[in-house]
C-alpha cells in the first residue's frame, strides 16, 4: 500500500511539473506569436505604403501622359 501511495504521489508531482512546463511554454509561444504579429503588421504596413507610393507615381505618370 505504501508503494502504491508513493507511486501516486510521484505521478501527481510529475503531472504537476508537466502541466507547469506546458503552461510556461504556451505563455512563451503566445508572446512570440504576438511579437511576430506586430512585426508582420509593421512590414505589411510598410509594403502597403510603398505600394501606395508606387501607385501614386504610376497615376502621376499616367496623368502626365
């Protein structure tokens, strides 16, 4: 009976450790994903501005012609 209780306590401790590691990893991954979202949004905004500038130059060239 003591051996079974020891095994149960060890199992519960291991499960708690695994759950803690999983929560930490999920938090780290969520932070990385949010950072990537910010970087990608900035890059896409820059590309959008560049495309707007190119379209403006194109419209200017077409208006000149």
